[in-house]
């Protein structure tokens, strides 16, 4: 029986350093997707996602350094 509070199988908890690298990779992925996108809306969405991943990685790095 599954508990609704259990994380989904694809939401894996990573160690802090692994999480930082994951966030940086996702930011780079969205940068590439923005560069390849043909329409303005897609470019905007991918740029925003890139910024969100970069911001989260930056915040995590501050936590890791302190």
C-alpha cells in the first residue's frame, strides 16, 4: 500500500554536493533548450527555468559553505 506522503520514485534525495551538481546541470540543459527553441514563449520558459535552477544552486552553495 502506498502512502500519499511518500516521495515519488523519481524524486530522489541527493547529498548536498550531488544536488548542487544536479541543479547546475539542469540550468545548463535549459540554457541549451532556450537556444534551440524556435518560439518566444519556449525561449522565455527555458530561460526562466535556467534562472530558477541557478538561483537554487547558488543558495545551496551558500549553505554548503557555511
